[in-house]
């Protein structure tokens, strides 16, 4: 598959087949990730591939955050349990983190590089018939979520990336064309 086709076919997959993704299937995706451009070759990315128990703990941390918003204790318990079970059942989950450089400019460049590494994973997955779904948000800084991932001090979780064989592929969403957001400057 060529890159243009992979870009056009990439979707956020929310429903996966039950089959786990093997290490042999994930390693080429991670190999593609580390080929992302990064200023001064800082190679700021770190990848944490979570097994079922770690996925469950991460889901429980996320579920706890959701449950705090609910006044009904029974509904909160249901949300915690459901979210934990959903994450445990994922075929694969990669926490993508970055090393936090002390220089703010380098840190910003490193963040951009990590996002490019994530894009490489997603496109390499499409090429291999796999789907992905990237999640970000405040839960990434939650101490329970960080503990579930095993992320080290001095690192920031940038995104959680679900990987698996798609159970269904959504239709493409309408997007603004490049001409609407492009200025040609002389």
C-alpha cells in the first residue's frame, strides 16, 4: 500500500475484533514510529505496551475519573467496572510518552516529533490491515493512570493508542479541503 492510500484509509477504529494483537504485529509499528523526524535526534518517544492487567488498571483509573462526576454511587460503580472491562478487552494498547526536556523549546519540538511517531504507527497499522484509535486528555496526568502505564518520572503520556483488527470501519467524515485553510504568500 502506498502512503497516500494509507492516509486516505486511516480511520479512528472504536470496535475491534476479539483477537489480541501479537508482539510480532506491534513491533513493525513501533519500528515505523522511531523513524519520525525529530530535531537534533532527541528521540523523545517512549512506548509502553500494556498487557491485559495493565489495560484493566488504566481503564479503572479512567473509569474512576468518569465516576466522580456521577452523584449515584451505584451508577459510579457501574461506570468504573465497565470502563475497566472495556480497556482490559482491547486487543492492544500502547501508551505513547515523551521525555520532558528541561528546555521549553526542545520540549515543544519533542512533542511534535512524538505526534509524528504516533501518525507513523497509525499509518503502518493501516498498511498491515490493523486499525487504531488515539485518545488524549487529562487522565494522562492522573497518578493512577500513570501507575497503570508504568511511565517514569520525567515523562509525559502524550496519547493512548488502541490497536487491533477492525470489527467495523466507519465511513470517512467530511473534512474541510486544504484550499480552505491554505494561504499562498509571495
